């Protein structure tokens, strides 16, 4: 059963994390999906080894932010 995960990656120069909200079957799959969605420009600025995924709790609220 698919779950909602928040996935974050640290920037190479520690300016702050980049976060994704992903629907996936597992944490590993959520990280892979977020990494692939980021594309080459994103991948050149962030480090995949810093990826962290956390399952969102039922009833959690999150704010939709504009895509940048």
C-alpha cells in the first residue's frame, strides 16, 4: 500500500535542504522517486547520500508551496 513520505536532501554548500512530498510503497522508493524527479540540475547541487525520508502521519497537514 502506498504511503506519503517527505524526502529531504542536503545542499552541497549547506544552504539548506530541499524537500519533496512523495507517494510511494517504501522509503527507499520515495527517495529514488524524489532524486529522479529532481533532474540533472538538482542532482548537481544536492547529495543523494544525505537523503532522509519520513512517513507522514495520518491526518498531517502540509502547505502546498509554489514550485521554484
